[in-house]
C-alpha cells in the first residue's frame, strides 16, 4: 500500500492498519512519523508565538527541535509506559511492537501538522491549536486501536490507558510551551 493511502487509512480504520503496518515498519521509520508530526506541531506553536510578539523565529526553530525529541523519545516512553500498565491485563504484544504502534499512530497528526504549516506561513493564521491539537486528537483513535490490540480487546482498560497516554502527551506539550 502506498504511504499516502496507509496514512489516510490510519484515520479511517486504525486497527487494521496498525496490525498490518507495525510488523512491516522499522522502529526508526515509525518514530520518524511521530517525531516529524511533533516537530511540525511545535514549530507551528513557535510561529504562533513569534507572530504574537512573544517569541522569535529562533525560538520557533528550537521548539521544532524540541518537538522532534518529544515526538521520538516522548512517544517511545509513553508507548513503553502503556505496555507496562497493560501487562497486568494480559498484554500479548512486545514493548517494541507497542512503541512502533504508538509512533505510527501519529500519522494523522503528521497530516494535520503538515496541512497547518502553509496556512501558518502564507495566510498568517495561528495554527498550532486548530491543526496541531486536532491532529493529536485524531491520533487517539490509532492509539486506542494499538492499546486494544495490546490488551486483547479489553475496551474498558483500553479507554483508560488511551485517555491517560493522550493526556500525558498533550500535557507535555503544554508544559514545554508554558515557559515560552
């Protein structure tokens, strides 16, 4: 399946795409998806701040670099935490599968962040919330599918874990941007 079709399918039917793509995707490529999604999201946050005179282009670039680190190491860590929390509930997947599934699940966030950048740069819109946060919320579906697969279909546990993991990642974005 071409990459663009897989990304769109991730938004519409995340469970089947996760099952198919995780085994075919290296951890480096998977973390590249989440890293780039967060880099573009954080960069747009920096551009929004620069436009509102509370930051500059240098700060936007630094935030983009922080987003790259957050999207790789942060998503990897949250995936590992989800695996550890799911283990008592019968997690059948490996921690490496879980990290790759979480990272690939940020495909919708990558699309939204990439779409938001031209609106930010060429139309002068503040896009970090409209495009960035919306993309992260779209990534909750794939995260939920990954966790449901991890917990052997236990929906209640999956909802709680997906909510906690999504909240951790949004809270981290808020914390990183609070000092800017």
